[in-house]
C-alpha cells in the first residue's frame, strides 16, 4: 500500500475536521526529521499547496445526533460557515510543534494525539567548561591536598563540566567530570611524577580540545548541551621541560584560545618566580599559592 | 598618569582615600595606606611630599636609599613629640606610616618595578593581552615602617626588603602598577578595562570606576608611566 492509498480511501469519509487532516497529510511536503511518515498521523500543513477540502463541503449526517440536532438547517449553514454546533463542542485540532519532550527523536510515537512524529526540540542547556591544568611535578606532589582544595573552591558552578589536564612527561586529559566527581578525583597521575613538565605541549593540545568543544552542541537523551563559556585554571611553576612544541607556538596557541571573550584564564604559581612567564602567555589573573614574602 | 579613586567601603565609613601617588616622566610612585591604621592618608601624603623634594628622587638606583632617608627624617622630626620610642611606635609609626610602596621606572629598553608590601603589577604582552600579577601576603602585609618598630609580633617583618622586577620592553611593551583595590578588575568582575588602562584614557577609567563604585570596596590607584594626570 502506498502512502497515497490512504488519501484515496479516506476521500469523502469521516467528519469534516479529520477529513481535512488526512488530505493535508498527503499534500504536505513536510517530512519528519526522524522516522518514516505514518499515514494515520497528522502532519504539518503547507496551506499554499494544500487542497483546501471541506470547509464548503456539506457535513455528513452522523447517526442520531446528526439527524436530530443538525438536521437540514445545519447542512445549509455549513455551506456558509464551516463551524457547526458539533464542532464548537469539540476541541479543534491545531497543528504545532511539540515541545513536550516526549518521544525525542523517535518515529514510533504512541500514535495518539499530535505528539508523535512531529519535530521535537530538546531543551538547550548552557554549560561552563573548566579546564584545569596541573603540573605533574614533585613540587606539586608535596602539596597535592592543597591543590585539591584550590580546585574544589575554584569550580563552583554546579552545572559545569571539568576536565583535569595533567602535564608531566605525558599529557593526561580526564573525562569531563561533574562537580560531585571532583571531590574524589586524584589531581595527579601518580606514575608520571618527575622532572618533565610539558607545559607548551599541554597548551597546544588544549587549543585543539577547546576548538572542538567551544560552541559545539552535544545531544543528550533529554537535552542538548552547549559549552558557552570556558574557564582555564593552571597550577604549577610555569616552567617547561621537554616539550615538543616551542614557546612561541604555545604562546600563539594560547592567544587564540583567549581571543574569545568567553574564556577566562588564571594561573596559580607555586612562587612568584613564575609570574613573568605566565604573563608572557597572557593569563589574565596571576597569583601565588604562597603568602610568604619571598 | 595616576588614577585614584576612593573605595566605596571607605566612602560608607567616611574614611578618606588613603592612597596617593606622584609621578615624573621616567617614574611613577603609588602608596597604599593600611586600612587598619587611623591616619594612613596623612602618612602617604607626607611621605610623598618629602620624597619628591629629594635629589634625583625618580632615579631607580637611588630609590631605596631615598625611601629610607625620608622615613628616618620623618621619624626624627616627630620624635620630640613623644616621650619614649615605644610611645612613638604605637601612636605615630603604626598609625601613620604603614603603607605599601610601589614604584615603576622607565629605563629605556626595560621597566623596573620596586615593590614593598602588597599590590598589583599589570602587564601587557606583545599580543596586547593584559595580565594582573597579584602580590598578596594575607591580612598583615609587610610595610617598610616595620623596620622602625621593635615590638613587632612577627620579627621577620623587620628583615624584609624591596622586591625588584625587571620587564623587558620587547616582551612587555606596557607596564602599570596598582594598589590592591583593583582586585574587581583583575577578577573580571568589572569588564572593558583591560586595554583601556594602558591607553591613558583617564576619563574613561574614572567613569568605569565611579559607575561600578560598589564593587570597589578598597581605594583604587593605578599608576602608568606616560599620559597626563588631572
């Protein structure tokens, strides 16, 4: 049975309102994004091209009530005004996009009402993304509890996602974490604590990662998530040992990251010796963990 | 150029602006009076007046010696008004002379910043990105005047010296210094200020600070070499 079969078989049957829909379903060029067209489902109407069917058609008699109440007078009136007494009592089917959140992306809806088969929009949720770069060095290892506390205090947005980047001899990017996951997460990769600190490589890799995350929309089951602001916190000595990228490359990469006004940056140095290096990269806010006058 | 504005917290408490600054074509000096002291604004203004009378007061090489001489002159002048050194320490030095000293010198191909106490150095790199370096030491920052106090709770304070930072102009074309009242700007709570600070547009900076005055609890003073102050 082709999709037109329904049109043919439904011609001239049923009541006025349902007739209109069934006819329109065929003439409409609208197609649901997901799933196949179902012939018994109401569809969006392209009024300009649709056959305007039965507004001037005479409504058919419908059993007892049709004969008693509607009668011949109703038939005459219908030629002028399409809305009959019966129509007033019933809610008129309206066509609109379904925002109810049911049957997201599914073609196999319940088949009842007008929720199924229509284009549905998942709510769009803004998220802040924290990237926290932690130097994987012995100096940091000595104060890792303090580092955990700093990170815990820094990430305050409950809806945010956090990615912890450990840079030592290797670069280690954690999976995006919720706020509650941060409390139990070790901030250092224990088997990589050493003399290497590939800060420049980390900044170049960060640029690639941020480019992929920024303004991208990710589909979830019940919502779409857009990363609308990014916060970068870097903790370390601001020295680099063993990077494959040059300092200039890292400066250019980082500059491209912070060109976007939605990106906020902060560097927390172990001592004030690293301040100038951090300023050379362009970190906006630079501070020290130590409060001793050095 | 020196921009200074009373903090909203001080305005509410009817405390005068305790910051002060002086400048010459090759040097800018800002002083941040301790909020906890009664007459910090008197100390900063008195020190700045006398300091600017010193010979070669804007020389980087002689700066630390000049500061020391002015402090000793002030203490010597006032000593006859107090019966004992302890009384003077308690009633004059700690109530008048506790202030941060930050100076920035233009040395041709480099900037030299000298700092004693807490405050900010603001840099602009070659890509015109502004950075705020925060020098903070808790609630009790070290002050130069502690050198003349013998009854300090923390004896380490008497050993502190000036910190010196050298910035190559090829890497940092522009440098500014500021008191810790600039914190709302450094934290990003007040926007549209980063580049403007270095443009020397005093009126614009003034308007922004006054427009967002409730965010600035502490007095704010920014010193930039060049430009014209009011």
